[in-house]
C-alpha cells in the first residue's frame, strides 16, 4: 500500500468528517469539495482516468456549486437560533452509522482470503468507453438522458417562484 | 536545419536532462517543462498587460501608458513592484482561511490547464488520452474559487459579484463543452495532440483546419463567445464591472492577492485561447503548405496572440451586457446553436466528400441563426426610440 | 492487507461518515451532503472492484460509476430545488421544525 494512497485517503476522510461536523454550512460545502477532490485522486490512482476527470467536472464543477448556491439562497449560513447543529436524536444516528461501519469492515476483513491479490493494469482508452456506451450500454445511456431531462425540468419547476395569482 | 529550429526547445530539454544522473532524469524532465511554463506564461502576461493598455488606449483615442520605459514597456515592472509592496488588507469579519485560499486555488487550477496544450510538435507536458476532459475538469474548479473569494469577503457587493460571475460561468460552460464536443466527434479522440494531427493536412495549399468548415466556423464563434464569458472579459464583465459593483468578487483583495487574481484571469485567457487554437485553428500547424518550414511553436503562439488581440479589441469596442441579457443569450441562443452544430457536424461526417455537404450544412446553420435571431429580436420588443428629458 | 481491502475500508468509512451526517444534522442541505458522500463511497467501491476484478476490459464497474455520477448530480439538483421551495414556504431549513404535514 503506497504512501500516496494513505495520504489521499486521509485527506478524503478528513474532508468528509469536516463536511459533517463543522458549524458553518458553507465551510461544510467547501470541505465536501475537498472530499470530492480526494476521491477523484483515488479514482486516478485506480487507473480510472475518465471517471476521475468526470468526478471533478460533475461533482466539483456542478454539484458543489449547486450546494453552495442552495446554502446561499436559503440563508443556511446563519447558525440556528436555539443553538445546536445536531438534532435531538443524534446519538441514535451516530450509533447506527457506527454499526454500519462495523458490519461493513467486518465483512471486508473477513473475506480477505477470497479477494484477488493483484491484477495487471487495465488498458482502457476513452474510445473503449465510447464504444461500450454506444454498444452494450446504449439503453442505460438513453434512459439516463431522459432522467436528466426530467430532473432538469423538475428542479426548475419546483424551485421557481409561484405566480402571485394562484395563491 | 528547419527541423532543429522546430524542435529546439525539445532538444534543449533533452540536453539539459542528459547532464543529470540517470536516477533523476524522469523527474528532472517534468520539472524542467513545468518550470518553463511557469516562467514563460507570466512573462507573456506582463507583456499582454502593456499590450492591452496601449491597445485600449488607442481604441479610445488616447495614448496609454508611456512614462515607464520606451512606449511604456516597463509598466508591468512598475505594476509588479506596486502590488508586492502594497499593504495586504483583510477585513476583520472576513473568513480568514477561505479568503487566503481563493486566489491560490484559482492560480493553481489555471496553471494545471497548461499541461495538456500542445504548444508545438512534440511539445506537450502531459499527453493524456482524455486531455480535453482534464482541461474542462480543471476549468470547472475556477468557478469554485470565484465563489470562495466573493463569499469570504463578507461584503454584499462581493457576494453579488461572485454569484453573478458563477451563474455566468456555469451557463457558458455548457456552450464551451458542446462546441468542443463537435470537434471531438469529427476527430475521434479526446487527446489534444490527436486533434491537432487530424488538422495537419493540406489540400491545394490550404489547411484542413476545422474553422474552414461550416460547423467549425459556427463552433468557433460559439467557442469564442463562451470563452469571453468564461474569463469574465468584456462584453461579459458585469461581475467585475468597475462602474457597477466596485470590483465585484475581488473588492476586498489588495496587494499581492489582487495581483494573483489578475494573473489568474489573464492566464485563464491564455490557456482557453490556446485550447481554441488547438481545437479549431489547427494548433501548431502552418496556415499554408509552403510555410511549414517555420517552427511550429511560432505558429501556436502567434495564433494565441491574435486571439488575445481580438479579446482586447472586443473589450474596447462593445458595451457591457446586462446580467439578464447575458443569461438569455446563453440559454436561448448559444445553447440551441451549439446543439444544432453537433447535428450539422454529424451530417458533415456522414455525407462524404463533395460540394453537397458544404451547401446543406451551411444552409442549416444560416437558417438556424436567422430563425433564432428573429425569435430573440421579437421577444425584445424593439420599438421606436423614445427620449426622456429632465424637467 | 491487499490494496483492494484498503480501498474498500476507505469506502466503508466514507459511507458511515455520510450516513452519520445524514442522520444527525439539522440543516436539510447537510443531509443532502451526507447522501452525496454515501453515493461517492459506493462509486469508490465499484471502481475498486473493477480495477482488481477478473475482467477489467468488460468495463462494467466503470460504466456503473459513470451512470451513478450522472444520476447523483440529477438527484442533488432536484433535492436542492425541493429544499429551496420548502424554505420559501416555511422560512426555515431546520429539519427539527419541519415536523408537521400541515403547511
């Protein structure tokens, strides 16, 4: 396990922790961006170049900006009046998350013997991805296109100002 | 002899790397290329600031800076000394860490974009298979730095400027991506070196640059509009318009941080113009087949400087667009034209060689332009001009 | 510990952190941030198994991750639109206060 992997993994986990623990919502969004960037580096380390760059382009370039705009439009950067950024049932949530992590970790470590050791580097070009998208995966591609169109129209309609007369 | 002149920087780099021990050579090669980019483009930036101020001055019927050095050549030195020695004022309620990191993120992201540009034959820093995607991914990070700068200043004008800038940048980014996708479709690769290679053919002495095809010309115009908007240049510079928003998202920055923003903006202009020349103007290829003896890097940089000149010309000539006019233009005119351009590029590819594809593709694009233009003009209700006088 | 185990543990940790954030924070947008973290952790799992699996030339893991990224972006857009619409109606994004069906 290379030093680079540990460093990037530490960065990603630190970003994720900051994203759920910080008080100021905009700081949380910026820490989330750091986590996304760390994940993109992890993808690049796994020789998945297209996915890594798509992660940066879509998540950092679009989703992070969406989150930040939503925070600004809902004035979420003001801290809540009656104090407390965690809900009343925070202990239960934390316990559930810890249980999920324990279960997943146990499952992964338990099956170490069955996991493959090392495989040669896959030589996947963007051309191969294009051929696969237009060949074997053309149906999911078209469905995702429809889904994105529906989501675009839906998000605009949901967030639009209502006309004054229809109240 | 001409090959030596063409490859002179590559040969120089090989010689320098050869002087070092074997173990260090790969790292030294990369470090040398990176150092060359980091030293050369800021020097070009300094030259461009003089060029711009003199050019704008001449367009506006005045001389421009002429005190510092002959023809004002040493003006960037004076500007550099000024910005380095100015006091770095940070507002008391500003968010310290984010305020500090915003210009850093911008400059780092912009410098990373230069890694994939082919500046000459065999002169790419990182020849990636998905080079174009890497460039756009890095470009998307600059929007985040703009927002960070505006929000961390705790200033209404900065925040408004930042939100306007980000809204403008994400709208025109779609146009940028779509006009590049047409090029990717025709050349069949996301790698910038292969895109230049696909344009490196000549017929009857004229090059096969993509700008000389109907879809290429339309794509180039859309790309040029999108780059002017992405780099917040006039006529799309409402986010930093001096008469509107003080200085927009970099109001609260002084001294060296402001110089970094300035540097970042101009370097973004260089890299995006470099990408435009690679995609549409043939990169480092010569304009006529009898001129291929001139070094390839000379052609790349002269096309780059011509694009910069056009940017300066636009800044001096056109008035600023209002925010809603800008957004309307992006979503209702540029985006449909880009989508249609994709269709036309596909038609071009599958119609085979001949005069018919020229006629049909040009006809579709012209009809779309006229149709969309009429639609926009009708919506704007342009009537007879009316004047109001003060009583 | 094989490289694959390392990546899977990191993905599990990110998933748990995202889940904790989604279940404990009061602000609706932070819940969405937690959900995005969970989706990203699943993507990491897919890519890790693609890389260390027996048939990387089949591209299955990579395709799933690409579609997952697209769908997650769409879902984030719709979710944030909903949060903005609710904020316009109730003037708060505090989930502890949006606990009645009556408007």
